[in-house]
C-alpha cells in the first residue's frame, strides 16, 4: 500500500514537472543554471491541443426558417388565428392555445425563428377581421372585406377572387401598398421586440410565392438585419416579379441601399418539376457567370417531403 502511494506521488510530481517545462515555468527542483523553455521553442512544433487557434463556430442551433402566422392568406383566411406574438412565444418554449383550443408547448424551445409569411396579400386576414382603415380605404380591399362579411357565399366568392388574382391574373388587386406597409412595419418591430441575443434569435423574412404553370418556385427570404434596415423596404412578392431573377435583383438592391444582408432559401423544390435547379434561366438561356454570381444570394435549399417523397427532379408528367 505504501509503495503504491509513493508511486502515485512520484507520478504526480513528474506530471507537474512536465507541465512546468511545457509552459515555460521552472519546475521547483530545477537549478538556476537550466534554460527556461519558452513558447518560441515550439514555433515549428505541432501544437498538441486541437482547440488552439480554432475560430470557426461549432455550436449547433435549431430553429425554423419557414413559419406562417395569420398574416399569410392561405393560413389566416382558412381559420388560423395565431399571430406573430403567439408564434414567437411558442417557439421560445411557452405554452400557447392553438386554433383548436388546446394548450400546446414544444418539448424543447427553438434557438431561432424566422417569420416568412407570404408576401402576396400579407396581413389580409387580420385586416378583414379588424376592419382595418387602410384596407377599407382601398377599393378592392373594401370589396373583399364586404364579401367576407356577407356569409358563406360571399366568403367563397372573395376567396375565389383572391386565387384568381394570385394564380391567373398574377396582378396586385390593391391600388397602393399602404395596407401592406402598415402590416410590415408592425411585423419588423415585433420581431425586434422578441429578439434575445444569446438566448432566442428572431429574424424578419417573407415567402416569395411564384408558381408558373403550377410549378413551385417559392423562396423563403431572410433578412439578417433589424428594423432600422428592414423597415426601409417591403416584402417582394409575385406581383412585383415572377421570375427568380426579379427576386435576386430586389435582394441586391436591398443590400446596396441599406448595407444589410439578405438570403433566399429555395422552398419545396420537390414540387418545382425540376425548375428550381434548372440548367437554364427563366427565359431558357444558358447560364452565365453573371447569373451564377447573382444566384449566390440564395445558397441553401429547403426540401420538404410531399406525402413521404423527397425530390428535386422533374415530376413524371408532361408539361404540354
């Protein structure tokens, strides 16, 4: 037993002596004539610790880059009543009451959440519900408000009209952007309110919803900036430009005008019939260097499953 403890003590002393030499500190038993080892002696040597000089991020964060609230027409007009506040509260782990009246809570809070409501008709549902003055001041807005409050037949007529504007005419029925501007400014301010750096990150975004001939080209567009910059713009929707090149031009303009940063993530590329990652541009022209550089603004891809299928390849049907 005695010998064992002595060996352990000797090993400890040897370890301390080695540590002292390695860090350039004289061990207690070293003589005054021995040279002190410094960091310069190891300039050309391989550093033992793998963490020395490592600067890249290595913390994995979990969040959602595609999230709709009642501001999206395809959610708010079919019964979704939960808005921005409930969305952020739910994401950061709080209990909220769902549309069905049930209390729900995540088992693990998210680290970040991006609001990406559809740019087209943004905020239409809550504006109808609240009889928003900006909505009623617009001729089409006043009409759609009246029809949604005229019973089941009126709501069906209004919803069909919205779909026609968005998929057939592909034009904005509003006479101005005032209604959308009010909703957007409120959105960017609320995003900032819920942002807690180091604990829960909130980001402003929108979904660009182009679907030529039914082929999905949607992008989730995310800003890396606060309301001082995002408040200077409006979300870019299908009515502003239906080709991806139009979206990239908007993004480049935003960065140039505000010195901000913006990213577009392809969404549901499995329903694009191959167009999301086509070898030609929207006009059928071969890709160029300039095209590739502009497309670098969207470098990630979000692939959603459709009834268990994941694909970015063309669908096995004829486009005619």
